[in-house]
């Protein structure tokens, strides 16, 4: 079954938390106003969500980490065996594991902020800034409870499921995710980004036959300033191995999706050398996709850390540093202009510091910079313009 | 008469040039789909324009500056006395004057790029990068010819003018503007931005009684990292004096408009300490508004250069530099996320290097940076959060 919608904004950023969108009006039916405006499904949903800006609860700091951010009131299916409970457990363990691995290489520790929202949900933001190896590294987990207007539910659900449209009220949803960006200091050590998320809507209690919907989304991608082919191959190979354990079509499909997604349209180039990306994935068995997301999340350390260890102490010049800073500028352009999670999070009043944690510590914009053809800088740019099949024989 | 639309995207950035938008469909009538989606007039127009991305001609470099970028074919009113001709002359002289004034202070010269588009129009981009005083200073002029879909024309024209709607084909338009951002190195010397623009639609030849429309837009605003009250007062006083020569209501009105426009919504703060801003101005006499725009443009040098001369050699520490870099990060956030000219220009395939010339050479993002209450950094932030009446007795 094809995806009903190519990507779900609620998945792309899980830092904005606990959205109550029931104020949105019901004038946006998919196929009428949205299609008239040439919005695809996800754009439509993003519009619908983003219109309810005023309704978001402000987060507040917590002194201690709770055992879970899941509600256990309201008779929700938040038992320890539910997918949402197991997903939260998985991402919280992954946050610990990644931070331990990074601290072991860097020598500096992460700062931690814990926060929650009155209506349920919350998150843990961890940041390591100005370390020995990383300029800025952030690892967030968060859990979001919200209410989705019925239009967004209709736009989000698979095409062939029953509508029951006119009878739906606002639909409660749940989203949880881990999200991380790490920018090293050494210009030969690449930036990595990964993000894995799970989304569920509750079955509306008063509408018989209206199904609960769920989706997985995520990806891991590498953004070097210089191309070391062995590094990029290693990175992609780890992604492929994780994918191949579940479906041989996953790696080629999600590799291309990644190249398509991280495209800086106004530059005609990708922000980096890709990896894997998928969104709104619900056509496979739920248990299989939970296991797949877990495998991908656990692959971040073996995919990335050995590369940084190899490159972190390489000598470099001002020219290398300056080029890295220009590429960091491109990273900022992508995240602020195109990244769905970031742009959606900014519009809907999420926790700004968690959303913008992905931005590098420093970045640079030179007017009309053009690398000399054939130079090392040019090679990176060329690979960002013309994505390569890194694992071809 | 109130403005028909608060702001026109075609005015906000004149670097994208020579747009042919006739491919856009006619499903977006103001008051139907647009209002359903809670779009205001300008958002509606931006949508309509932005949908025709593929139709923009690629610019090409020119070896020499032409005497004018105006077409003189097709019987257009581009005689030397037309408003469009006088406006182009004014902004080209202003570009020369500002560059001479900046070079005199900096010691470095501007690089110049001249470009044109096959269908008419073009521009001159001048950039001074890594100078003695300025990190990056850009001054652009450009002239744009395009075709506006009838929906955009309807959305743009004053409310009480005749519609003749259903009979309109695509409307030829003309836009010309000067746009500049200058980022000094010294953290005590402020950034300035100014932009003045003129927009005209041709009266459709085959529709009797359909009026030619025209608007002026622009503004000059100051973005310091530290507040020197005498500097900010001087800057605002020069703006007020320029405004008061034409209408005593202009300064208070355009000062507030500026505070409203340069708002970084997700931060709850303005990018700087304001100045003046106006858009879609057509309720006054055209000659008066041409003279007013000229006065404002010519006020940039006396408003800004004396401040830089006073601050450019002040001793500073790493702390001051780091705070300046954080404020530069906010500048990037505003321009990439909110600025209509930038976001519209990026979407419609304008000349990227001219559009992004406004970005600082370097910028910085620290996680959760909070200035100490009462500190000099805090005072600036406070003034960005709570705009002040700098000229009150």
C-alpha cells in the first residue's frame, strides 16, 4: 500500500509538544481548498496544524526525569507493552547510549534539561557545547500529546480506510521521538543528524469503525565538509545493513528519499551526502517497524562514531575551517527554510531551544563563493549536487 | 484610504527579476480559497506568485552597466520623465553615493556584478566583504519585468477601484528597488538595512477602465548588538526628519510598522531597534511618494555613517564579539524564516547570491543563551522585546 501522504509534519519535529488544535476551523477539506492551492497531503496537514498556534501549552522545567512521559490516566493504552511505551523506552535508552558514546570521545559532558507540559508529555534535551571534539551536539527525546482537527486526521489516514468524516470531532494524537544533530570542530569530521519518531491517533470513542492510525518516521544522514569515500561508504553500509535485516527494498528506497528530502532547492544542492529517510511508514507490520526503527536508532553509534574518531585530530588549515563554516551556513539554510520539523515547530510555538539546537554553533556566508573545479571543496559540492550511489560495486 | 493589502511580496525583494507568472491557474480568488485558508491579501498574492516557480528566466552576467535597465521597446512609458525611469535613476545614484560613503570609511572597495534577464530588467549587485570596518556590506539595485496572474492583480489593487475581474488576462508589472545590508566588524557598530522600491502594473490594453496600479514600499532599520541611546536617537531622528517633510503621521506610523515587521515571532523579539517601514503605499500623490522615497533613501548616509565612524574603533572583548555573533544568528533567523522578500525570492528562483547577500559573514547559535539581567546584553534584548519610543521627550 502506498503512503497516504509522503510526510507527516507531526513526525518531523517532536519538540513542540502537547498541541491542542481543536480551534482550527473545518473549512480545509482535503481535495477542495487544499488541492486548489496545489498543496499535497502533508502541506495541507501542516497548514491545518499551524493555524492553531495560540493553543499550545507552554512547557515548564522539571527538576527530575520522570520514569515515563506517558500519561497513565484517562484509560489510555499506555501499558508497558504498548507500542508507544516501548518506543519511548527505546528512544530514552538510545539517548543515554549516544550521549555516553559521545562523551567518551569528547571528554566533555552533556547538559540536561527536562521539561513537561501541563496536559501531558514532555522531553529531555541534552546538549554538549564547545567540547573538545564537538562544537555542538544535541540529543533530544520528547513525547507529545495533542488534538488533531478532523481535517488533519482525514488528510493523514490511508486513502482506503473508512472515512466517517462528518462525524469526527477532534482526534487525540500521541507522538514520541528522538532527534539529534552533532557538529564536530574538525572540518574533516562530519556532522550527523538522526531522528526517529512514532505517531498514533486514538480511535474516536464515539465513532464506530473509525480506526486508530499509526506511523513511523525517521532517518540518519551524514553532512561532511570534505569527502572521504571510505567514511561515506562505511556510513551508508551501516544504514544498508540495518535496512536489509527487514526488507531489501528499504535501503534503496530510503536512500533516495533522503537525497530528495535534504534538498536545498534555491541552491540546487543537498545539504550533505545523505543516508536514509522515511516518513509516514505504516504499510508494514507495526512490530516489524518498531524493530526496524530500533535497529536504525541503534545503528547511529557504529555508523558515526568511528568516523569521528578517525578524523577528529587531523591537521587542518584556515581554508578547511572556512569551507566547513560555509557548509554550516548551508545547514542553517536547509533547517530554517525547508526542514519540516523546524519550520513547523517555529510556527506552532514549540520549545525554541530544543528546535534550534540543530543549528551549528557558528556558520558563515560569503558572497558568491565558488570552489575551484577539481578542488576538494568542489568534490564535496559536486556530490551534494549529484547524489552518488556510494555502495555500487 | 487604508492599504488594500498590508504588504506586497513583489516589493519586498527585487532581486528575483523578470517573473512570468501566467502559468498559475485561476482557482485562487481572494475571498474564496484564500480566505478559507485564513490567508490575508499579501499571503494570497505570495502563494499565487510562488506557484509559478518554473517560469522564471535565468539571469546572465553583463560585462558593462547599461545606462538603464528599462525596456524602451513595446511602447512602454519608459520615457525619461516617467516615474519608473526617475525611480531607477534615483536608486542608481543612491547606490553610487552609499558605496562611495562606505568605501571612504572602510578603505576597501566594492566588487560589482551586473546582470540582466532576456525578457528585460536586470541589476547591479555590489559587495564589500571582509573590509577594515565592515564584515560584509551589500548594496543591490534591480529592475524587474514580469507578468502577474489576474488573481494577484485583484488581490493587490485598492479595494474601491473597479474590478473588471473576469475579463483580465495576465497583467504586466514593473518593479525596481534598492536593497542594502551592512554588517560591521566592531560589535559596538550597528548593522543597517534599507530597501526602497517602486511597483507598477500596466493597464491591461484590452480592458477599458482597468486602472494602472502603483505602489511604493521601503524602510531603513538599525540592528545594533549594544544600545548606545544617542546613536539610536540620532538614527530615529533622521528618519523622523525625512518623514516630517512630507506628513507628520508618517514617522509614528512607519516606526510602528517597522517594529511590527521585523518581529522574530518564535523568539518574541525584534531583530533590532527599528526605524521606519512601509509597504503598498499608494494613498498619497505619486509625485509626493516619489519625493518621499528619494528623501528616505538619501537619509541613509547621514543616519548611519556617523554612528559607524563613532564606534568602529572602540575596544572590545571576546564577550562583546560573541554576543554580536549571537545577534547575527537572530538576523539570519529573521531573514530566512520571516522576511518576505527573502523567503519569496528563494521560492521563486531569484538570483540567490543577491538575495542572500543580506546574511552576515558569520553568525553563532548557543543553546539557551540568556543574558544576565541588567547587563549590557540584556538591555539590548529588552529593547528588542519591548520596542521603545526613542524620540519621546
